[in-house]
């Protein structure tokens, strides 16, 4: 009898382990996010020293600062500078609309001499992130004129998208992609051809390659509030870009659009979703599941060191009377 009871206990414990280790399933068609247990599975964050160690280049990364009622952006910019970041990579959605960007620009002073490398978001080309008006091409041009101030930006020649690369500290090759300017069209063949050529050159030069874009790739394990929403062509472009990232061994991809933190691997490529710079957080998403305001610090080793990158999600210290901003609708209803 004792042996039988022991067997039952062991089987029960094994079942708990197996259930706990089951890979997460994506949300149903009615929602853009998986269960809270799924979200909790993607919360890895490293602990970095106050200052980067010798032989490391530190970058700061984040996106989605629109509706920044808690004033996350000035805090993040000051913290990035304080902790030795050599650049701030911003993943899009400065304000609710490009007409309001004038309120964002003065905050760049908080970065001091830390260069600012922006990716374009849907709120830069859409009215309130939802309505595409005439003149979107002019908005793209204005974005480049207003925010391409950092050194070494090599802009792609096509006019109606914000696409560029930049070598940071002679060791890191950062690629900024645009999957929002052409609504429902993904990257487009021209951008994918440029990407293949740029990746090949960076790989030949033994650079550590980082990629930033606003929307996450389709088929990611966390949310469909990504390129999934934009139709068959966008999904095909997403698959093509992922194949290139794999071919040229991109070290890490950074995305936002979904207002949360998540750490995951997509077909061998490490991805960090970081949309927590002040925009309303995903509805009903607990802090333990990625529902918190934040930015990232990333330490990149110099030389040909290809060890996995260390990334810390730095949480915004929001204490009463401060309260995190939460969305009031499921993000699956936010087409853009």
C-alpha cells in the first residue's frame, strides 16, 4: 500500500512538472494574447551591473511612449545615461499622432550626449494610430528630418519608408526596419532586398547584428498584435525577414507595438518585445506577466565574441500616487 501511495505521489509530481513545462499556446482568435501563464513563461531578464564591464558596449532600448502620463520617458532617458548607455534605440510611437511630436522632442535633452536612433511606428504615420490620411509620405520625410540627428546613419534610398543601418562603437551593426509605413504590405520587396544586402555586408565585417522594428514578426509565441494583423503579404514578408535573420546570425531582434515586456526565441532568433515606455499597458496583463513600464539595457561584447547577449528589463519605479497606465480594450481590437 505504501508503495502504491508513493507511486501516486510521484505520478502527481511528474504531472505538475509536465504541465508547468508545457510550451505556451497563443491566444484564441478573439484575443491577441495568450493566458497569463503563457505570458509568465516569457519574463526572463538578466541582472546587469550598474556600469558595463570592460569589453562591453551598453545600449538602451524601448518603444511606445505615447500617452506617457506617468512620465516614463524622462526617467528612462536619464537612467540610460546614468548607467553608461552609448546609444538609445527607440522602437516607434513617440506620441499619439505626429502632430504631437513637438511635445516629445524637448525630452531628448534628458539623454545628454547619448545618440538617439529611432524606428518609425504606426502612430507616426496614422492619425491616432488608426486612420491613414493623405500626406503619409510627407510624414515619413518629416520623421527623417526631425530625428535623424545621430552620427553614422546610412539611410536606404527609397523615400516612403524609414529604413537605415548604423555602426555603433565600430562593433555593433544596428538595422532599423519599417513594417508600418505601407499599411498592410509588410516590408515590401525593395526593403527585403536592401536588408539581404545590408546583412551580408555586416556579417562579412564580423559585426554583432541587432535589428529593431515596430511590429513583432508574425507567428511569434506571445501576441498576434504584430505583423499577423496585416494579411497574407505581410506574413510572407515576415517569414522572409526571419529567414534572413537566421542566415546571417542576427544576435537579437527588438520589437514593440504590444505594450508589454516579453523575452522569447523565434526559430532560433532571440527577440525582446519592449513596448513599455509610457503607453497604456495591455489590458488585464499582470506585472508578473510583462504588464509594467520599462526600458531595456543590453550589454554587447566587443570583438568576435558571440556569447548570448545579456538584457535587463529595467522597471519604472511607479509608486503612489503614480499609477501605471492601463489600456481599456483588448489590443486585438487595435488594428493599428
